[in-house]
C-alpha cells in the first residue's frame, strides 16, 4: 500500500506543479507580454536559461531512452525545449498513469524510470555502452555552467538584486525549479541514506545544473564502461539483483 500511495502522491505532485507552471506562464504572458524582447535578455537571465536548458538535456536524454519510437522521442524533446517543466510534469504523470497495479505495488519509481520490456520480452542486442560518452557530455556541460556562473558574477555582479527579478525571470525560475523537483525526486530515490539525499538536494537547489552534472557523472563512475548506461537510473541494489534484466538498452 505504501508503494501505491507514493505513486499516487508523485502523480498528484507533478499534476499540481504542471498546473502551477501553466498558470505562471499565462499570468506572465498577460501581465508582461511575450518574452521575446531584447530588454529581457540580461546577463543573469542568459545564465538562468543556460542552467535551465542543461537540466532539459538531462530530461531529454531520459525521454529519448524511455521512448522506443524516435519520432515520439523527438516530439517530446521539442515540447521539453518549448514548454519546459509543463512538458516534464505531463510526461512524468503519463508514465505513472501507464503503470499496472502490480508495478505500482512493487516499485513505481523503478518502472517509471526504466523502459518497459520489448513485446518479445527479450533484451535487444547492445553493440556498445554510452557510459563514457555520457561522462564526457555531462562533464563538459558542468564546466560550461560553472564558467557561465563565474563569468556572470564577475561581469554583472550578484544576482540578488531586486531590479533583476523581472516577471519573466521569476517565471523562468519557477520553470527551472519544477524541473529541479523532478531531479530531486530521482536523487531521493537513488540515495539509500536520507542525509546524503538531503545534502544533494540542497546542492541542487543552490547550484542547479552544476550539481546535476556532478551527480550524474559521479553515478556514471559507479558503473563500468561496459554496462548499459540506463543502470545509472536505479538503486545499486537493483543492479546487483539483476532486477532490470529484460529491459531495453539506452537510447542512441
């Protein structure tokens, strides 16, 4: 019952967060007009957008892995880029709605995170792993965000100034932190110690996609280069039990 309750709770959480972001977007559009204006692209807005889209890359890779049809993957990723956390919430809620009663009672997060088995029930042949590629990718993205943060601090000063908090920056921050909630739920699921989970989540809130990249690279180093990269999504105990056997491999 606890597992089912957690599935319902997470589904409700992301439904509410998605509705909140829709309301925030509509309110900002009506009160401040369209965001495609030069005056809005301040240095800190640009840095926030880079931070935001690095997290979108993380979510986009997960979506690409989850979807077996590349056309559907591309459509979801386009929606992620255009609508941000609204799409994140809609996609997560949809994944929870797809769970069977058995999956919800066993381990809903496990089945939401990993791709469902093929209809044949067998695991496709894997030519190579993407572990090293992903380590390099997220290492680079983390360095890019760190460089962006340092450069913006040096050239534009502190971000904690009231004049910077325009309606569209506020909306972007809401969008950003809803995606952070999604990543924080994954971190909380991954970590066996609640102290470690809380520390990582505080770092996520404080440093955004820098923490995201560091955490993912760290997790990728917990598996071997020959392992399928999707194993990074689940508990270490689940890997040891080979619980994931029969699930399809990571997206190319």
